[in-house]
C-alpha cells in the first residue's frame, strides 16, 4: 500500500485529507479504503472519506472499481454500501473481463 490514512490523527489528518487525488496506478483514497483487510476499518475509513465529499466511481489502471476490491476481500457490508451508492453495476467488468 502506498499510503495509509490510519497514521494521521483523527482530528487533523482525516479532516485535512484531499479525497479526490489519484496516484499513478489510479488508486484514490476510496480505493485504498475498500482494500483494507479489516472490514470494520474499511467501513470506518469510507465513512470518513464520504464526510469529506469523496466520490465513488474510480477505476485503477486495470479497470477495477471499489466494488471489485470490496468483493475480492469478501467485505459484504462494504459491497452493500457501494451498491447503495448506485454508482457501480454488479456486473461491471475490469480490463480482464472480471466482474466483482
């Protein structure tokens, strides 16, 4: 992982984070958050980012979305949250024609 929001303090680091940047592989803070191994921590980070007006819908350089990453981790509550946002279609394919 190239960055980790957990290392910032809850009062300053999260409140000041930039939620819409991308790094070279297409990762956004939300893609990073849905990739956390711990589902509860992933949900917590997603909620913090949404409070900062982060937007769903990013794709990495392989065409995988937040939904692909959450499904690959088996995070059913994160998948449900993403589907509730009505941004990702459950049959969306990445560049390898894989669906979430």
